[in-house]
């Protein structure tokens, strides 16, 4: 509450990987527009909007955390081989395709992944 998005990105990356970063431009805006039952008291998961930023490491050594079992620097041409979740895979492809204009994607993840729209904005 009350935290700006740039500070939130820096904090999350530090908490989850141990890396201090500079936050650059947005390369992808995506929406998971599917509705599905939630958990932990949430009756329905609402539409989510995600912002993906190009970030640059300043310092730190990659390490695991409570939220991820492993953190490492991976060559960008090898990353897609490691990403199993379709929505995250498409968002990373947007990074690889980035040429100065962000991409907008609309998709659903339940009952299965389906990309509904992908376009430059």
C-alpha cells in the first residue's frame, strides 16, 4: 500500500533474487482476462494487468528465496528452453522481440492457455 511501481519492482527483485537493479522501460503490458475460481478465500480471480520492465543489475549475487528455488543468470537465447508456463513464455518472447515499442497481450490461462490478442502499442 502506497508503494510506487518502480520501487515495488526493485523490492520484489531484491527479495526474490538478491539482485539490486535499475528499472528501465516497459516492454510488455499484458492482461489475463479469464475468470476462474480463486483460493484462500478468494471466490473469483479478477482480470490481472501485468507490466514487464527491462531491468539492469547493479549489484548482488543471484540466490534462491522462499518464492523461487533457484536464481541464476541465463543467456537470453537459452531462457525459453527453461520456461514452462505459457503466459510467462509469451511475455519473455515479447522481451526478445522488443524494438522500442511495447507489446500488449490479452490471454486466458484457465482452463488452458490461449493468446487472444498480441499487438504493438
